[in-house]
C-alpha cells in the first residue's frame, strides 16, 4: 500500500468497486459478504463514499436509499444521458427474453407456441434493443442472445451456450410460509423460512439465501435475522399478486416461464370475471384501507353510505366480514378469491 494511502482509504476502494460492479443497490449485508468486511466497517466506508462523491460534484454519485447504497448517474444529469443508458424491460418482454435465454437456440415457431403471437412483436423489439438475433432457417427463424445481452445482464461471456447455462443457475430463494404456493405455481426452487421468529434451522437456511420474499411492512423484523436482499410482495389483491409475481420473476432471475404465464393469465381472467360481476354490486363503506384496496380492485364503488365491510381479524362491527387471515396451506390465489367472493356476496351479487 502506498505510504500516502491510509488503510481506510484502501478498503473504501474495495467497497467502491463492489458498488460499481453490482450496477444495482446493495444492502450493507451484501457489501459485507462480497468484500469480506465487517458490517460496521462497511457502513462507515459507504457513508464516507457518499460524502466524497457529493463533494467531487462529478457525473457519478453514490446515494443511500432505505439502508441500501447505489452508484448511479447524478440525478440532475440522468435525463440528458438516458438515450445511451440501458432500457428497463417490461415484464412481458422480460418473460419472452427469459424463454429465449433458457431454451436457445430456439425456433420462432416454438417461441410462438410458448408465448403466443405476441412473441413476434417481442422478438422485433428485442432485436431493436440488440438483446437477441434471429437468423432465417427454412420457414422459421432461429433466435439466440447477443453480446449486448451478456453486457446488459453483467455476464462474463456472450457465447449462447454459456449464457444458457448461467441463466439456468438458480438464485437461492427463500419465502415465508404465506408465499409457498405462489413459488410452487411459478416453478421456482425455494426454501421456506420464518425470518420473523426463526428457529435454529431457519437461521442456518437464511445464511445460504440470496433473496427472501416477505410481506410488505415486515422489512425491519426480517432484517433482525437476515442480511440479504428482500422482496416485499403484496398479495392483498389480485392486481398486487400480479405485480408481485412479475417482481419475484425479475429479481430471482429464474422461473418457469410457462407456469408463470399460466398463473398470470389465470389472474387476469379472474379480474375480468370479478369486475363484470361487480357492475351490479351495491356500494361499500370500507372500515380499513385493506378493504378499500380490495373493493377498488374488483370495481365495487366506495361510498360513505355504503354497506360496511371490514377484515374479520379486526373484529369490527360490519355487515360484511372479509376473510384475511386464512391458513397458509390454502393456495394464495384461492385466499384472494375468498376475499373477493365475500365482498361481492355481501354487496348482493
């Protein structure tokens, strides 16, 4: 180490490199794991980097968001350089790209069988983004990923076989008991753990996990025992469940595209069915925000003079009692359906 560089400055370079290499927000625990530094040291160094980059006033900054640190383009410059930055992929496009990556080389006809006719538009868009290439072969096209794909996802090599192998490697995923059925229906490999009041085996399991799916609002409790990345997945409503499925698929980096697509289509079909039924429903007066979310999602009008509705666990006096704390062994979509059915029945439909 040069004489004019202190040990702290040298260690700060390691943390800085970790943030640069990640290309995404990292928790203190994640930085500590990859740098092999104590958590307290990492926090001190990361906070120092935030100050250093702020004082430099350059085009790059290091910011802290919700106990995570990220290296990014300075916010005031983001719009001016957005044209050369990577584009965020919407969930349907990401699922098509996942099928290509996992099954390449894949024929356009086979992709269409798996994803439907929308896949033709997706391939064109992915080609425009430079993430896939499609070469004519007979009456179809053979699709593979590109060098840009490897760069976009931070892979070391762009060989399609290497990409396929890496994409099939599963991140170590954990879920709380409530999300077991959701993970099963998405075709994920996972461990079930209780991060809130863990037993010894839960603590051992969590040390080996990369991601953990928890209920929204329980982050602080989970962090008492788990230092990796958390996914807060809302499932109060069907729309929330759909958003959470897309989030888990994106974050985990490995899911069964066909199973996930079937699940999303089932949810969309249920929403159409319930919203059609709700056209004849009487207005409700929700006694909690959760019931209001459910009512609005299904399309039931909310009115101060409507039928009172409350979650059953609150033990509030209401004409409609909506089941909310059902057993975990009930499929998660079935649990949401029970809430919708109770609300619709109470509203006269």
